[in-house]
């Protein structure tokens, strides 16, 4: 190929390059396809900040649900009862009906009972749809079970009258109490149908429940569940009544405790719902019969036991002695004439400010019921007639006490007040039961005044015979368990007394 030909081919190649560049440039200048249009981004609506979580104690809320004034200590005293009662352990509840009470007519209770959450909504929390769907407790009000697992704030609003202004408890409870109650409703309410059968019997295992009961409950309620009477002497209520008759109440109290008293909460102790069902099953086997007659407390202060006002005038027999200068109610106390050791002028009250010269009652065990009743009703002495202030059931309880329950304390307490007991054993007893109410140093409860305190150690040191009696039979008008009903022997009570005499007296 000649040079001329090569030049021609080179020129053609250069021309093709130029054409391709022009074409490429034209293509680059062409409009590009527009992307599909997108809808504008939605602007979120402004939202309120989340409600803060409520902080409180749902176990305390369960106690408030039962009887809130016994937990909060709020007093609703009538003017004529302004003075503190000796050994009073519970605040007085409202005396007028709850505003909502007038909207129902089937439940005839009044006053404080109408303010108890449980009275409207039931121990099973189901109100008219549950155990209170009939009977004397029926009100027709709904339960609170629907509030379970809902925000506690909803329950709190309802408690403040948000759903009904007549359901406003903020006038009688503080903010924290209302929060605790709301938390109870939203987090601690359970379905009792899983624990209790339709016939009221427990779904639990009694043998397992016995072990739990012995570990925790027996130190106060006794091996037979009858060391504390929840009701009156003529119509007593022990665990043997409560567990089979109202298992829903039993379950609630086991889980949360007793308002105003140091009864432990099963929830706080880590008990499961099945544990509670097991204890219920065991308690349903208890006898409803009392362990003691109740006469020991009548001997101490009968009007506290019977729930009546104390006498204001002296006992007719009081004028026949002049050494004891007490007056009014004290002159009607059996112990004031016959002594804590039951020996009257022959025993611990043979001298001192309590001396009256009246005889004791150690020979009462040898007398018949008819003879003792004759003494109590004025048959032997018209000035020793208690039939005008005590009904037959109380007089018969005193007879039983004198015939069957009095024992000779002098075998354990010396004339100088020292005790024949083992304080080391007594310490175990005290810490295992008594300390819950009296405190580990015995100073949690003051029976006297700020100026002149009187603790359990004071009583043990200054009047060991009184201590022995109260440890045996309990404190009138208060749910102190009777040691004899707990199964304590006289030797064990002496051991307890020996230890308590080592506790502070001031």
C-alpha cells in the first residue's frame, strides 16, 4: 500500500473520532429522565410525654384495701371519745356512711365498714361478679379485677374521683397511700379461682401447708389456729372459722397481712400463690373451738373483753375495805381483789397499795359450777353480783377459768419477785414471737406515758405475777395471743419471764 493510501486512511480515522465525539456530546446534552415524584414526608403530630411510673408499695396497698385508716392512722373520733384508750391499737374509722353507700340498699352495714374497699369490691376483687355477688355483703358495685395489669395511673385517677366524684378518697388518704392502693390494684390482684374451688375448699396441699404454717404462723395463732380471737367472746372467730367460711379473706390477709398489726405479709416473705393455697388447705382442717375459755381476760378487765364502758362507780364491796384507795373501774376488776396470783390477801397482794384483805380463789377448782355461779351472781353475797354487768356466757367463762385454767404461780415466781426459769430459753421464745410487737428490747409498746413509761420489761420486773397471767391468757381488748393457747407450759412461761426481766424497764 502506497503512502498516498495511508494518508487517506488516517484522515478517515480522524474524521470518525471527531464524529463520535460530536455524537457523544449531543447525547450528553439530551435531557435526563426525571425521577418519579415522592409524597412529602409527614410531620409527626406532637405527643405528650409518657406518664411517669408510679413508685410505691403494693403490699401496703393491699392493707389499705382492707382497712385503710388502720394503716394510715387517720382518726375519726367522736368528741365524746377523744381520750386515748389504754393499750389502744387501732385508729378509729369514719363514723358516717360513704357517699356512694346511698346508691345501694342491699348491704345494711354502716359507718366505717362502708368505707372499706373490700366491702364494695370483695376479698376476691370481683365485686358483684364474685363472692359478694349475693348475701349480706352484696352491694351490686363492680369489682376491681379489670384494673389488673392496666396502668396504675388509671386506678389512681378513679381513686381521686376521676370517674365518679363520690369516689374521691383524696380527702381522707394522702397521695402516697393512693399510689400504693393503685399499685396494688394494677400489680398485686390475683384470680382466686386458681386457689379456691367453687365449694370454698382450697386447691392446695394441706401437708405442705402444715410445714409453712408451723414455720411462720403458729407462733402467734397457735398450733390449732385458736390463740387469737378475731371477734367477740360470745361469737368467737378463729382460723378454724375464717379459713373454711371466707377463704378469699384468708388468702388476702395471708398475702398482705393484718392492718395495724405486725402480721407478716406472705408476699414480702416470698410466698407463692401456691404456698398460700397450701396454708389455706391446712387451716381449713382446724377446729373452730377455742383453746381457752376467755375467762382469764375477763378476770383481768372484763369490760375490754365485752366491749362495754367501764363502771364509773365503786363496786358495792369496796366500801368494806379501806386500804386500797383505787376507785371506779379498778374496783370491779377481779384481779384487784383476788390478785394476779389468785391468792388475794394470802399472796402477792398481801401488802402494799393493792391490799384489800379479800380472800383469793385457789379453792375454786374444787367447787361446782353452780356454787361458783352463785358467788358471781350474788347468791353468796348480794354485793358480789356481776349478773348486772355480764351475760351468762361471760359468767360461765369465768367459772371455767376458775375451775380448769388457774394454776399455782408460786411454784415459778418467788415471794421477792425472782423467777425459777431459764432466761436463755426464754430469749428464744421472746425473739420468736413477742418481739414482733414488743420489739427486740421490749420498748416498742409503751403501756404507760412518756413521763412514766411502762414496757414489758417494766411489768416483768415490778409485777411478775401480772406478767405471768397476761403471758398465759393474753391482753384484754387486743389480739395478743394467749401463751397457754400457743401450747406453752408453765415452765416455758417462767423461762420467758426470766428473760424479759433482763430487758429495759425505762
